[in-house]
């Protein structure tokens, strides 16, 4: 396969549960199917033996057979500190059939399992690179040309370390990342382009809310569309929940059916959970049920030989599913309210809501938003599974300066999603603050427009050298005066 002079613009949505890749050609975005003809591909790899790794759609027929060495759902943990108690707690809640262990430095987690009496380890970056390479291979097969560059989208809540890990994974897969973009921000750009392409004038100034509920993350971004010579999309605020997505709805169903099975069979739930093969069967079935309940009022769980030759046969109605998942629906409110607060807006000032992410198909989501925003218009015209890849591809086309009158006059103004600052000496007289040790002095606050420039003067307390450590986040944001 030869490198051709003409570059195609490629956009990749690397999702927690599924990936989607697109190309910009013939004046539009084309979502590239995998070898099975599906437009989305599972974010899964399966280790068959020491020399054989199945990726993406190749794993689907072997998820139960190789249940103990199928790796999935790792996007939530890439670039995260394994010593963080919250991260450890979330890993335990996932019921993964594989083990996640510390590396030699004890910071970032590794995937670990034993195959044919051999210990095998993969970093999360390596797992991610396998999946990225799989998606690029599908695109190269479809386009009959080599792909060297692409745009990858990530949740707005991703910090710099997580973004660098994604770039490292792409580099390991032999791919240059043109840009890492925020999923909801890119959504606004394509929204405006589609309005223009369809002959719909954006009209007067609008304030839109991008509601992005994917497999592992929930992001809310509020943007203002200014109607001028260059249609500008100004991000006003962004908030999210790093552990709220389709995986959590699946896990609620898993716990629900496990409780019923254990009650009927008078078995211990903890003992059943140790049967990783049974749990994997149940997880796959629960994801199917969740999808069916988005289109039907009732679904049936049927698993033969679930545990100790015992079967599961249970019906569930949509209203029962909504009741089980009510705590998750309630968690949607806080990021929305925080985003509105940061943007200094009320609910009735939102002109339109754009739905993104496969989990936004859940009917309760749409009814919740209509009620919460008092009947505001909800835009779900683009397939939510493909929306992020679609928008990432448009961004790739813009970066590569592909000529297209539909998007050459659009401008996206993003913001810092996390505060940035320096590690400084703690001069506080408060004993509780003193316990924190060194503290982060915020220089650039969350929500400021990019690019942003500010000057701040610091004085070293030792007459040697200064080691400048840059931090990000909202923890320990305390105003401290340095003398």
C-alpha cells in the first residue's frame, strides 16, 4: 500500500465501549465500516495465545470462550493514578475478568493475567495502541491507501496526562496525532456546518448545550453561536462525570439480575461473582437488554448454563430498568447545573440541546431533558454512535485546510477545562492547610478562553535553582500570598 500525495482527513472516536472512524472526501464525511460492515467497532482485544491477538469485531465470537483474557473498558483508567483510592474503587466495581495491577513505579495500572502458565502484562497505552491500529487498518483497507495522521477526540474532562497517553498510544501504533480535541466542542462545529450544508441559516445568536453520554463518560458543554462574518462557536463552560456512562447502566442490570438469581437459587452473590465466565455472559446479555429497552417496552434475559448448570430466564420492563437506574439519572443533574452556573446562565436561556453518545438513546434521557429544560428543542439528527467520529473528521479536514465552502468560515473558541497552576510552598498559618504540604497556586482558572496569557511573579526561597512543576485540577485551590 503506497503513500499517496493527497491526504485524506481522518477522525477517530476512541470510545470506552466502541470506536468509530471517519474520512472526509467527496465533499462530506464518510463513516468507515469494519470488515463485518459495521460502522462501530468494539473497543476490545482478546489474547488467544502468545502470538495471536484479536481486535475489535474479531473478538465478538470469542468473548465467552476467552472470557478471562478479553480486555475492554480501559479508557476510563488510562493516565489515571492507580494509587488514587477512587480509581481503585471504580476498578473493583467493574467486575473485570482480568486483573489490573501497579507497575514497577506503582503509579499507572497494567493489565495482568496468566495464559498457558505464562504471566502476561500490557500497559493501558499498549492496549489502546492495539485498538487504534485496528481502526486505522480498517480505514486503510477501505481507502486503499496508507494513513499516517488523524485527529482523535477525547472527553472534555480528560486531563493533560490522559491526553498524552492517547498520543503515546497512537505513536506506538505508527500514527501521528494532528490534534486531540474535546468531543463536545467538536460537536458544536459540525452542528453549524450541517445547518449550513442543509440550507438552514443559523440565524440569530444561539446558546446550545451538548449532552454527551457515551459508554464511560458524561460531558456537558455549553456554547454560544455568534452570527457574524465568521460563524464563531464560543465554549462557555464544560463539566462532566468521569465515571458515568453506558457501562454503569449495564452494571446496574448485572447487579439486578444477580440479586434475582441468587435469591431464587439461594446462592451467595460473592461466590457467583467469582465465576468470571458467568459474569461475562451476564454483562454481554445486559448490554443487549439495555439497547433493546431503548426501542421496546420489555426484554428477556435468557442464559443457559449460567452457573453450575443453572439457567437464567427473567423478563424486565422499561419502567423497571428506569427505576433500577434512577440513581444514575439523578447524577446527570449536577454536571448540568455546574455547567450552567459556570456559564452564568439559567435553564431557560438554553436554545437547543444536542445529543451525543450512544447512551443518549435511552428514552428516559430525552424525557428527563425535556422536563428539566421545560420543553427545549432536542437535536438528535446525527447518529449518536457516529457523531463524535463525524465531528473529529470535520476538524481533521479543517486542520489539513481541505477546501470546502461549508466549513472554511467557521471558528471554534475553546476554554481550559481544568485550572492550571504551580506547585508552591505552603505558608498558611492554618494547621489544616499546613497538612496539605505544598499547594497549587492557580494561574489560569478553569473556563478561561484559549489562548490566554497572564504574567505572575514568584520568588525562590532558596538561592539555588527553581524547579517549576505545573499542575492541573480543582483540588486544593487556595489563594496564598508568597512573601
